[in-house]
């Protein structure tokens, strides 16, 4: 008599999340200005679902800025990552805001210090990044730092996630050459302004980290002995759809008849 056997293949699926990767899209812009009230910056050709970051260096000869807001007519209000403030006889601010799920297209961004009757000198930067969490991308606790010296530094932040985007912004009072990565930190320049003529000097940089990050910081060499303010923040990537990793098949022989 013949015995027939069936073969049952068991396939195991790995449904753990696979994290995406940040990319600088190449879209960025910067502007300088001097005067009262708010300031605008165009950030054109952006893509839906991206993160828009806006950094600002703001000088106020009176002191008394109570806050800085950022918005655009398409997306609405941006979230503040940090505001570093140094007050001596004058005020120097460095701020960073972001919008995590950009609607796309051409954006007109407004930066508004909250003391609109005062006169300001400003440097403003926008930059677009893709691949981020579109709901709550902040990772870890941002760091800020201030001082009066020839080296500006952010302090240290430790991201809470793998594969993060790190952004840093600084502003200072003296015109002249700025050198990024004074401590060899490995950031990439987005934009800088070295002139304080009807403007404010400053620099914005980024770094994309693969894998598990260590503590992050950035430093700049700035002219003379400048009053400076700086900060740093990290952002997590989007979680991709669950991957299906096939394990080696397990075979079981089962008798199904005679």
C-alpha cells in the first residue's frame, strides 16, 4: 500500500518597523534685513510631506524680545525647537523653528519677533529635508548656549532615536569670517552671513546620522570677541511600512492518506 505525504511550509514574517532615512532636498534660501516688525523669506519648490526648518539670528539694540514666531500662509504656525538668548547691553538671539508635514509648493515664511516697535538686524535661513516623521519628529532635548568670545558653541544634545537629522544655528554681533566645525564636528553648511551691515551675522548647519547617535554639538570660530547665541536640535526619521523578512522554511511531513 502507498502512503501519501503532504508538505507544509511555515513562513515567518518579521513585522518590526524599518526606519527611513533623512535627505536634504537641496531647497534652501536665506535673507538679511534691518528694521521694525516682521521679516519674510521665500522657500520655493518644496515637496509635500517634507520638513521645513527655519533658523534666525536676531539682534536688538534695546533688548526686550519676548518671543519669536514663525509661520507661512500655506502651512500655518511652525514649532519652536529652541531660542537661545544673550542679553548684555544689547540682545542677541538664535532661534530654530520647523514644520514637519509641509503642504508643498512655494512658501512665503514670516519671522516675527514679539516686540514689533523695536528695530532689529536679522539673518534668516530656510531649508527642506525629506524622510522625517511627519507628526512629532523632535528627538531628545535641544541644547542652547550663549557667551562672549571668539568661539560660539551649542552645548550638547543626545538624540533619542537612530538615523536622526541634527540642525544647529548660531548668531553673533561682529562682522567677519565665520568658520564652521571649529571642533571638527562634521556638519554641513546650509547658509551663513558674515556681514553686520543692516543685517546680523550667523550660520546654520546640518548633519544626517546613520545608526545610533552619540551626543552631538557644534561650534564656530567667530570674529573678535562677539556676543553670541547658539542652539542644536535633532529630529527622527519616518517609520517605513513593516518589512517582510522570510526566515528559512520549516518543513513538516504529514500523512494524509493511504
